[in-house]
């Protein structure tokens, strides 16, 4: 029995994984279009966490788990960053015992519990006809699992890393690139004033798009990415030459958080892992900085070169969305409604070669999206290729 008033149908939205600018515009677009098509819209709070925490009882207080969305609510948030529905890195099929909701503790007492049946039960309780999850490959992989369980799902790709398979563009990427360029340029004054190397660590666990595009746009001289293990001596030599040629005597390298030294592995902050098995990355920028300073005398007449070392971190995912992350979420939201109105589900809305489209949502589980090193990255120069751009889409590096 549902505790919502059914109209033409009920559509639920949730946002999972890391926040990015552009989520609220997507929620706004879905809600306004759906209301005008006479659907009721439910916002599930805190991603998949809200979906498992719902108590299917009309007497229960579920205000922290879902809310009915209106134009007034979404218009207030629609131009802002983050997600007003809030988010989490919860994976319902692998819930640790400590995170099992209190009302389910008598039935789920294993170290790791599959609460997928509870998610489906809660969606049924709410009378949900279609679910629109907005997230990265982790959130969408679980959405694909739900689709196989019979839940009608239409996914929307979101992630600053731009690494969701099947699409050239994910919500949040443009604002991330814009922030990286802006903040790198802000730091140039310090690097130039002191004639230093500048090492900027940016997001990018498995894919180097957030380092590649700002470098291509002129924000940095070099970049190192997860897809290619780099030689630190070569990087030092290249940066020393860049610095020597620069009238202001500084050079800039962007370092993806997942970048690895030749013969090395990823650098983690600690051993803790999230629900999807990801340990928190961090520290590669510090290590690169230390090695550059250590090796720099070999390429600077015996004198060490000092470092400006900055991890941009959450600064690039905060604040309001830029123009592209205001327009694309609007389009993705309406594309999702187009599919739902046609009775189509099990799809992911995408941008491919500059055109909006949709693909099977299973694409997120069947492949990965990384920089094609041979095609886009100059391994000798540790920077992008700047050739054969004719007929490339807006952001050049595509979902090959």
C-alpha cells in the first residue's frame, strides 16, 4: 500500500556517489517536465542509502529518506551546485552489518548483506513506476542490476572524471575543467614570482580526462595520467626545459590522483575502502613534488628548483554549475522523460559525437572508459596530442 497519491504515474529520482555541479539542474528539469506530464515526482534522499532506509509504514517518519518534489522546491535549488537530495556511496547489494537499518537488524545479520529485496519492496511501497538514478559507473552499475530485477530504470551519467562508459559527457565534467583552469591560473603568480615548478593534483582515479583537457586548453605544460605510468626523470627534464623557456621561469604539471610512477602503483591515503571497494586516493602530488625537487639539480646547473604543490580536491566540485553543466542536465532530464513517456526503460541517456542519444544501461557494466593513450596522449612529451581535431566533438577526447 502506497502512502503517496498516484496521478498518471510516479517517478523517483536519486543522486549517488560524489556531488558535482549540475545535479540540481537535472533534478529540476526532470521534475518540471514530469509534473507537466501529470506524473508525481519523489526525490529519494542520500542516494541508495535512502532507498534502503525507508520504512514501508504510513505511520513511520521517512522525511530523511524521501520527499515529494514540487516546482517551488526544484526552482530554488535548480541553479545551485551539489545535490539538495543529498548523496552517499551506499551499495545496497553489499551493506556492512553496521549500516543495516535498525528496523531490518532482525533479518539481516551477516557481515555483508544484500538489501536489494528491500530496495525493490520500498520502491513498490512508494508506487514508483520509473526510477531515474543520476550517478557515476558505481551508482549506475547497481541501477543496471535493479533493471535486471524488473525495476524500470532510466539512468543519467554524472561524474567529474567523465569516465562513465557509453557517453562522451558526464554531468560535472565541464565545471571541473573550468575550475582547474581557473585555479591553476590563479596559482601562476606564486609559481612565477618564485621561479618554481607547480604541481597540481586533480581528480581522476582510473581516467585522466580532468588532467588532459585543462592541459590541452593551456593550463599546464605537462600532465601525467592513470592510463600511462610515467618516468619521473623524463618529467623532471621536460619541466626544467619548460621553465627555462618561460620568461617568467616556471612550469606547470597536472597530476591525476590515480597517476602512477613507472614500476609503481596508485598512492592511497589509507587502507579504508568505500562500499564499492575504492580506497581513497591521495598523495601522488606530494611524492611527485618531492621527487621533482630531488632530481631538478641535474637539469638546472646543480641547483634545486622549489615547488608550488597544491591538491585541488573538492574545490573543483563545489559551487554553481557552468553553462554546459546547466544545459546538458536540462537536456538529459528531458531525454529521460522522453523515454519514460514512450514506455522505454533500461536505458542510459548520453551524448555521443555531439549528439544526444540513449544506450542500454548495461553498457556501464560491460566496459570501461579511459583515455586512449595511443590516440590522444603523447607519451614522449607527457601531454595531449594537438592534431587531427577535425570532426572531433566539443571535448575532443571521446568514448572510444
